[in-house]
């Protein structure tokens, strides 16, 4: 949507499109500068905690027995 | 930050489809997944001119404001009257960029893999191809799992969209699209329809019927015309690719681009949210995958090896987010330990580029689609 607005503006107002574009850039940067940030150490700790808490529910990580995984082949059985 | 799902009504009011652009959608963990979604564009009186029009939600001096598009243009050009020039704006722009870099650097106190040193290392992984789905006549471009964890829809360059039963490898439905390069396909949450699109510039929804004799093409509904080809579509639960080096995060309520990350050295081909929603991973033509944390507002990990020189086309997380599966253009799939940054497995099997990788809804397996015309289920 952002880039759509910019291209629409440049086709309408040829003279002031550079100004409008610059203004939008500044407003965009102000938004980005104003967001709250946390330290990487905290963010990493949270990611690790999420992995740890959910690891037991992750079949690809823990590996589940062949009998429970519909994709793994069961032991071959003979039909008598 | 609260990211809402993007929603779009249409004739069949089922899906959201987005043209080739860098857009991300947060999967809402609590929201009910359903085929019906709602229009999310505000319409009402403009805060500036008072007329009832479709509104853009923007921020002026950190205050949210609703202006119609004409008033936004007028507002943006009012700079001249208040003494702003290109120069002052450029100067402010540069100082804001520097400030942003400083702020981000201040919080960069440690690397993720350092914090993760105390985490137990993962054991040996034995993952093999358990099923091979053959039937497409040309490159497989996209695939999606059904919520029942056994059905898969895949689309191909030959214009065919096939629905498979992954347990038995039987084909349950096949639809021929009127165009080639069907680049996007998605399964409806209800399991009763599939959506797909490609060079025909629109997204079509096909209801799936159990009656084999029914002509599915006759029942299709067109949804969302675009001006460009459809590269990705989903039923409010997927992520959209970017076509440049930037990964952008959008607040769907305001339409505002709230965060932007530009550390990849080449095009980004795939973007996927981390299961908790606080981070996302990207796969790029620069042969690396990277992890970006949204709350730290920076890249926190790079997954790369000198021996990997081909681009990553598609990435997906395992259920806990500990593993990252990435498909590459050198025909392999690499499995990465997300926290430690190391590779835990490399999977061979495909005979051409891997174009798409998706973990099943219950996490018991993942499926890869390739330009070798096949799909493989790994577990």
C-alpha cells in the first residue's frame, strides 16, 4: 500500500513528488524510530524458552515411534 | 505490537491473496480458522475533509489519523508552506536513520548462539523420504497441507493442481488451470476447497467434491483480480514472499509498514513466522537463511555455510521452532538448529531445485516440492 501511494502521487503531481516522497520517508522513519525494542539477550532467552517448552510436542524434533507415525513404515507382517 | 490477520472478502469470501510484494501475515493462534473472513479496510468520514471515503490509517506526530487518499496527498505536499524543503527533509531522514542504527546497536548485547550454548545439543537426525508423490508433468511450484494432516494440494508449471492423500499417495482430485505456472495454492481450513493462482493474475477457489465425475473446473469461483501475477495466496494463515532484499513487517490495522529489515545480500525468496510470532526466518538467493526478532528489531542469527552457495527458495519451522527446514536450489534440504545456528542434517533425494518446503500441521512430517516434478514426504 505504501509504495502504491508513492507511485500514485508521482504520476499526479510532477513538481512536488520528490518533496512528498521525502516527507513520507521521514514519517516512515519516525514510526520505525519510535517502536519499543528489547535487548537481544532477552529476546534470545524468550526464543530459547519457547523452544524448551514446546520441544516435547515437536515430533520431528523428538522423534516418535514408527507405530505412531503414519508416514513411517511399520514392521512388516506376514499374512498367513 | 498486535498484528492482525489480513482479510479480504470476495465473491466466495474465502481467502486473502496478495500480489508480488513483501507482506507478512501473523497467524492468530486463538482465532478460529474458517472459510469466511472479513473485509478489513476502513470507510468513513475523513478527519480532514469530512467526506465519507475509503480511509488510510496513518500516523501524524505519533497520533493515528484517518485521512482519505486525497487528503494524504495534500498533507504530504504541505511541506512547502511550512518551510520544509527537500534538503531539510533529507537531513532529518539521515539523522533518523543514524539514530535507528544507534538504537538497534545499543541493544545488541549478545548473539543468540552464545545464549544458546547452555542448551542441549540435538542428537543425530535420521530423516528419510517416506513417500514420493509422482504425477505432475512439470515443475512443482507450491504446496500446502490440509488441516487433516494427510491431504496435500500441490500446483505445477503445467497448470495442474492436484490434491493428494499423503498416506496412500493416491491422487484425490486434479484440476487443470487455464494458465501455466500455477505459483500458489492453498488448502481451505475446512478442507473443502483449494485456492490457486498464477500467471492468470487471479486467485480461483475450487470446491472439492467427492464425486469423481464432477467437473471441478466448472464450479470454480474467481476471487481477487490482480494487476500482476499471483505469487502466493492463503486462507489467512500464511506468509508472503518479498521480491527484494528487504523484509517488511506491516501492521494490518493501520496499513503501516512498522519494521523493515535489510541485511540479506540478495533477493529474499521465502519468509516464515517463528511459531511464537515474535520472530521470523527468511531464505534468500544469497545462500543464507536468517532469523529476525521483531521485539529486538534486528537480525539475531544467520544460517549459512561456506559450502552452501545456492539460494534458499523456501523455509519452514518445526512445531517448537527449534528446527528450520530450508530447501535450496542445489537440490538439497538443510535442517538447521535455530538456536545454535548449526546444521543438523542435509537431505538428498530431489533431482532438481527444491521449490517449496512445508511442515505438516501436527509436525509429524514435512513435505518438499521440487522442479523434478515430484513431492517428497520426509519423517
